C-alpha cells in the first residue's frame, strides 16, 4: 500500500493555518523529547461522516487535523465500543483483555470466562499506567465502558484525573437518563467519586472538553507532559443537541437515505477512497425504502439525521476549542493528536432492546418538534447508517467493512509529514505500541499479556513505506473475519451473510458485493486457517448462537 496526497479544500487549509500554523514553523523537537498525547475517540461515527471524506457535514477542525497529518484509510477497530476501547487502552486483543464480548451481552455463554469478564482484567497493563510510570500526567474525560466496580474504574487504571461515564451511553443532557429501562440512570464518576448531580447546563461534548482542558491545565502546572484521553459520546444515540444547534441541517436530508448514500459514495470516488467502478453494498432486506414511507415517517427520519449531523458538527466545534486552547498555551507544537471512531455507525434497531417498545413511549417525548431535545430518545436506523458507512457493507456490530473500518487521523506536524493518506492496514491494537514508542515508555512486564499491536511510528513518519501490519482478524457476537492484504474472508449469520465463509478482494470491491469463495478456494482455505490459528492464540470459542442486539423484528 502506498501513500497518496489528500485533496483538501481551501476551507480546510484555512483551518489548518488557523489552528496549526504555529506548529508549521517550530523547530523539530529532539528525538528524546516526550510529546504530549491527545487521544480523541468519537462514538459510532461513520467512515463517510467527515468533511474531508466528502461528507456534507461540516467538520472543519477534524478536517484540519487530517490536513496537518495523515489519514489512515484502512484502519480497523472492533465492531462495538467496549472491545475497541479495551484494545485501545491495552494494545492487547479484547479476547485477552476481558472484553471478548459486551458486558451487557447476557445471552453470550462465554461471558464471565477468561477474556470475557466484561471489564479490563488483570492480564493487561493499561496505557495510562505505563505512561504515568514514564512521567506523564494522565487523564480521561468521557466514556469509559470498561468496568464500573471498585478497582475497574479509571482511577484504578493509571489515570491521575478522571471524569468518566461508566456505561455505553446516556442522555447528553443533565437529566442523565440511561440507555435501557433497567438502568437507573447514567453512572458518572470523577476521580473515583460518584457524581450525584450534573450541572444544569451539562451537554456531553462541551462538558468533556471543559474537563479535558482542566486536566491538561493540571499537567501544565505540574510541568509534566500530558496524556489526555477525550472519549466523546457523540454521535451515539440518543440523538440530542443544544437548542442552538437543532436546525443546523434543517431540510438537508429530505430526499432520503438512498440519495445521501449516492452523494457520499460519489464524493469518496472523486477522492480516490474507493474505485470508480466499485459496487455499493446492497441494503438489507428489512430496510424500508424511502419512497415507501408516508410523509410523517419521512419527516421523522429526516429530523433524526439532521440531529445526528448537528451532533457531529457540535463535537467538531468542541475539538476545535480544545486544539485552539493548546495552541494558545504553546502546547500544540509538541502534541501528538490521534482521532478515531470506535466502530461503524449505529444501524441496529434500538427499539428491539429489552422493554424499549414499552419504555420509550412512556418515558420520552419523541414528537417531531421535540426530536433532538432533552427527554427525546431516537436513533438513526439502518438507512442513514448505510449512508454513513457507504459504500461499505452494513454497520456497527458486524464484521463487514461498515462495522469495523473506521476513520482515523494522526497529526504531529513537528514529526509526521502532512497531507497524506496511508492505505496500509492498521488497527486500534497498534496504538499503544505507537504511543509507547513516541513516549519512550516501557512495554508491560512479563507478568502481563504481551502487546498484540506494533508501533506505527516509522510508517507515520515515512521512514518505512509499508505498514508493519498485513493482517487483521476479528470476532464479536459470533460474526468474524480476517483481512490479509487486499483479501478478506467474512463469516456472517443469515440473513446478513450466507452462514459460511465468503471471500472478497477489497482493493477492487470494498463494498463486499462479489463473493469469490468459489473462484478462489485455495486462498479462502489459507485465510480460514489463519483465522483459526488466531482464534486459538486468543483462546476463545465461538458462541452457540448469534448474540447481537437490535436484530430486525421477525
């Protein structure tokens, strides 16, 4: 895979000059200097949702980061949030780290067994602890989702300061409603102490940014380099924004999700992100065509996508505020910034979660004029999710490209050459090794699981032309896949897959539309054997049945 230039608009260049201009002229720091590290995670963001990938959603600050660094176009995460975050925090596969499945996946008979504890286990050493041992001030602001009991929270995992949401999501406002009926409400902890009440003006993206800046200030006062992990919950459902942002995208999505998918894919083709003649993954059979909806249904679905887009623009604005503060304080010049999504966009039917069909109408106001406000509870659904991941197949929870290939940007102009797209395979598991390399920190000792990832430093800086990773294997909820070079073997349960291994050439067919298993049996056999070797190394078995949530109603 080779490096190519990204085509940036004048607007993005302006953002780059405004936010990162100081970085462009500073003297390169010595190799021994420890950089600050800013790790930003967005929640359920789709591959095509960002402006520099051709989206209509305005994301100038993220676009500026991409312009000032590199975009990793073949970057992989797990298919849902906790497994990705486990790998992100440890550099170890989630099947070893304790999040081989979601803690809420009660139907998974593997839950509770080694590697499936539902929290970060004692076999792994978190990156925050490793960096703290190397002299860093460490902090988290945002979503944790790696264990809520004593000894499992951030303050016990190497973080000096923390304001963290324990669960997978919540209302983005001060009411702190949970995601499902049996949750009493969102659980927030600050520095190990339960937060009983949020400020009246709480909005997640804004508050997390404020806390991140507070903690960075503490690092500055201590004269230490900082590791700041900012784990936003946008644009995870429920879809909500402050009133000032409610109408940012009014009317933009009235033509429907099929039209949006067409526009997004066309933009990606123009940017060379997918081949001009590649196919687009077909919609699942349960998706209702836009033309088949009545006017009220179309209005509600359009409004949901408007709010989703506004959430992304809002979190981009907060990221811009964070970067501007670092620039103002003279910190940005020596800050390595990494931004990624934790998985593909949410396209599952959240209404199928336990009791939601009864609970949501009783507890929330989802009238058209209240969608996006406090006490609303809506999600995008499969149509918009397919547009957000387009042209890739499916979305969050699936081992297809739409579920696990995510946008990722790395920027440090003093070290990493700018305005490049790197097409080699990389994964969330590689980031711990990369950060340790840049920080000059030690890897976990022999009493802990060894890192599964490899440092991307040489690849990012251009001293090596190829990514150190050539293979990526995954499994979640029984859905599994392996990528080896341009080729990918995929196994999905019906009706989303065949119930057998399928084979795709992703260089030619990123939408996974043409199964080549019959034409290439030897290649498929080799890849399946490689996946089995990986599974045995990770020490897990497949579940006896499909586990995933939000399956279409039968």
